[in-house]
C-alpha cells in the first residue's frame, strides 16, 4: 500500500523530487518503491524523463483506481474522526436486572434525548464475564469484577444492603435487635433458581457483620420470589422482613412505608463498577455515557454512596 501511495504522490506532484519532499523520503527511495511496484504488477506504469513523468495506459488505469482507494481511506478516517468528535452509533449495555430497572432505564431515557445520534441496546439480567465476545460496549458489575486485562473499569458508586419491614409487621412481631433474632421472624427470600424439591428445601443464609466479624444467619419464611420488586411489594404488605439493596426501597423508607432494622450489622461498602473493553482509543459514545451516568448518580446520594 505504501508503494502505491508513493506512486500516487509522484503523479500528483509531477516529479520524483517533489513527491519525495512531500512524503518525507529521498528521491532514490521513491524511485525504488515505484520500480518495486512495477515489478510486482509486471507492468510499466510510467515513462521517466529528467523533468517529468508520463503515465502509460496501464499506469493511468492503476492511478485512477488508487486515487479512488485513497479517497475512500481518507473519507473513512474523516468519518471515524467525526464519530469520536460527535458521539454516535450503537451502544450495547449490560446490567443487573434490579439496578438496570431502577437506575439505568430512567437514565437512558434522558441520555438518548441528550445524544440523539446514539442508539442504545440495554440487556438486563445475566452478567457477561467475557462480554467483549458478546459485542457489548459497557457493563455494570456489582461486587465481583471479571478478572481479565481486556477490561478497564471505574468504581462509580457503592450501595448499602439492609433489612426492611413494614411498620405494621414490626408492631405485630417486634423489632429484631440482633441478627440472631431473625430466627423468630418470617423472612422473605430471594430465590433465583427454579423451585425444584431440592432447591425448595435448601437453607438460606443472610450474612451480617459485627465490626469485622462475619455472622451468617440461616433464615426461613413462607415466601420465596425470584424478583426483588415483588419482594418489595410483599414487605409493604406486611408479610415479613426482606433483605434488599437500599436503592430498591429508598422511596418507601423515605415515605415511612418500610423501616430499616439491624443497620449496625449491614455492610455499606458494596462497590458498583462500570467496565468496558481495554482499547487504546475509547469510543466517544462510551466516554459520554460514563460521564453522564456518573453525574446522574451524584444526584442519588440518598440511595447510593457515591464514589469520588
């Protein structure tokens, strides 16, 4: 390709000397490149004189084809540069179901209004540890990040996990003041697996901490659901206590419809990361979304602990 571009320069500039000056090579190197190109093509491209070059018929045909290719390459580069200056294209994002429904869907609604040239595919649910091979541009990870040098990531926030119950439930059954007291309470349990006989009879643990000491507590209850939103509704109905991320019940707690208990034993430093492929040049559509989401989360301090 470099020999062909040298050939184009010679014709455009009108001489080997001018072409050599234009592309930063010596005249002898440019002459050798043209000779090598003719040898590869098995055809004479030009007639050389002391002052000018004249194309042969084959040379004219090859020159016209090369100019079209050079123009296409230039246009492709300009289009790519414009894409980095003006964010555009398809942005594919993966996130956990609950976080996506509570935070990303409303955020993306506003994002696409601010950046109408960007189209978004949001995939909620299954986390893709090797999401590069899935064609994803971004993924939100809570707790564990994939251990791979192919990804870059930023911690964008921390979330808390708490135990919540309705005022009516707590009035009837009492407030638990220690994790061990949960054995006397009906606990509403998140269960993602299909409810087979084995799954239905397995034990469920809620983990608490007393300073740095880990306290696993086996809990039980009469309701298991594979939807956090459904668990919130069950807790609101006074059916029992539920363990959930704080952002899922922030409005209900603020309104007094749910009450947080055992706060001293619940961890508050669960990291939320945004990850993307480790590229030398990160697409502008990725950068603007990260900036947008971080700024958005700064307005949610009452639901999340925001990372600086």
